[in-house]
C-alpha cells in the first residue's frame, strides 16, 4: 500500500475498478461517503529546501471507508468524475480547506499561512465556479492571497475561451493558480505561454531521475530557469531523498514538497509543525 498521512491506504483490489460489481459498489459507497461525512483533508508542507521553513501546505483529500479503510484519491477521484460527483466533492474540499485555513490564521494570529487545493477539470469548467470561490473566501474571511488553486493539464484538453477567462477571473480575485504535474502533458510549454499561471509544480517523475539521469536534470534545470525568467514560482514535487534536495537547491529551486521533508499530515500536526517553524 502507498504511504499517506494517517496510515497506509487499504490495498485496493485493482479488479474493483474493472469489474462491474466492484465498480458499482465503489460508486454507491462514494455517494454515501459525501452524505456520511467520511472525507477529511491531509496537509502536506511545501518547504524552502535551504531552511526547512514551511512556505505553504497542499490540502489532499482522504476517504476513510467504513469497512475497507483508507482509499487513495487516485482510485476514487476518477470514479467520482465519472458519476458526476466530483463537483460536489471539490466544493466540499474548498469549504473545508478554507475553514481550516481561517482557523489556523486566527489561532496563530498570522496571516502568512498559505494553502493550495486541488481542482478537478469538471469543477473548474462548471459555470459559477468563480462565484463559489469568491463566496467561500468571504464566508471564512480568507485573504485571497493565501490561497492557490492547483489545476492539471486535463483542463486544457478541450481548450476554450472560457477556460482562459476562468483563470483570469480567479487571478482577479487575488487567488493564485498553479499548474500541477507539469511536464506530463502533451504541450506543457504552450499552456504556460497561453494561460496566466502563477506556479508550476514539476511532476515527481522528473524529480525521481534528477540524481541519476543527466537529461532529466537538464530538463528540471531548464524549468527552474524558465520560472526565474517568467516570474513563476516553481515547486518540485515528490522529493524523497537528500540527494534530490541537494540537487534541487544547486539548480536554484526554492520550494520542494515530498516525503523527504514531510508526508501529508493531520490538520492538528500540520498546524503544530507550522507554528513550530515560524515561532522563534
Ligand atoms: P497530486 O495533486 O499530484 O498530489 C501529490 C500526490 O503525491 C499526493 O498523493 C501526495 O500524497 C503524494 N506525494 C507527496 N510527496 C510524495 C513523495 O515524496 N513520494 C511519493 N511517492 N508521493 C508523494 P495523494 O494524496 O494520494 O493524491 C493523489 C492525487 O489525487 C493527487 O495528485 C490529485 O491529483 C488527486 N487529489 C488529491 N486530493 C484532491 C482533491 O481534494 N481534489 C481533487 N480534485 N483531486 C485531489
Ligand atoms: Ca496537486
Ligand atoms: Ca502533482
Ligand atoms: Ca497527480
């Protein structure tokens, strides 16, 4: 099972996703999960590799299935997308994350704490998405600057003027937009040329090879330089070793995320960790 905050994921039988009965069970359980409040968020620190200081957290969705245990979002989010439940889930994530953020900001009397949340393409493309976002920010009195939305290249699969307008509207609110899993899509470079993005998250598959593969290292270095030139924040994802951390610092990458520094944490642990690294 994959490692995750608060314990391992249940060993998810791949056949469940394939066979009809298994799928149906998962779909039924997923619908009930929303009603029965079986979701929670884990928070993974994004840190400055040179100092270890926490720059922000990424909120990651967790589903604690009543009998199966923890199921990975990589397994249930595609199903939620198929059955049209993802918009409801993403809205829940947005409210929950903002409630947590506002709680932390008040408790630590520090407005600098920042949070990233993941957004599926279906939720993002929904009309009213920006209005919902603005409403949630107001409800929890969140400074928009504290929030970043992570989108994936899947959003651009069906390019439309509305997508560009939605990104622009989000940024007009003051919320930043990050391009997740950068480098795994078909035309990553053309997207950052066409859409006003604030942050690029370099996919783990590039970070994996950074210590051993000269070509991979050159690509990561190029992305970091590009970020400097275009004023984009660059975050390296899935950093698991000190060797990778050293290499990224050498290249000039100023934000890393991965098990080497911290796994996704419970809200409580995340708050304490943040408080400990900022209170000095
Ligand atoms: P992602 O957005 O690319 O998130 C990063 C994933 O990598 C997380 O998996 C995280 O736990 C994991 N990770 C972090 N550091 C390391 C590391 O050093 N090594 C390895 N091997 N993995 C690392 P997680 O939490 O299982 O989430 C999987 C995917 O599910 C996410 O990938 C994202 O696409 C999706 N997801 C998670 N939460 C949400 C959500 O609230 N809404 C939506 N729409 N999607 C979500
Ligand atoms: Ca993400
Ligand atoms: Ca990612
Ligand atoms: Ca991913």
